[in-house]
C-alpha cells in the first residue's frame, strides 16, 4: 500500500501501516510521479510486503470486531443485561 497522508488522523494511520510492514509512505511535500513509481515498484517486487499484508488480513479476519462492539454498546445501554435475564 502506498500512502500519502494529508491531515488529521492520516499521518498516524500511515505510520501504523508502515510499522506493520504493509505500506510505504510519501509525504505530501515529497510526492513526485517518479518517487511514487519507485515506491510502487518496491511494494510490488519485495515479497515481504505481500507476506505481511496476507498475515495482517488473516489476523483481521479472525477478529470479531462487530460482535465485540455490539456487546459493548448493549452493555452500556443495559440491553445485554435485560436479554440475559430473559434467556
């Protein structure tokens, strides 16, 4: 993944992706077509990026983020406790 963070939360997210080994970053002030092409070439020819992306995808695929989030919302709303009593 080639990332050019612009503002707000994007620089932090870009840094996280780079630390995971799945992305390269080009700063806005340093972006050129030549640099973008070189970074894309590196991403596409270095197998480590594909391997790390595959590993990250597997890990994310195992997460139950929707269920965990819904449980937390229901608990905060007191709904979960009500359903538990009915079961």
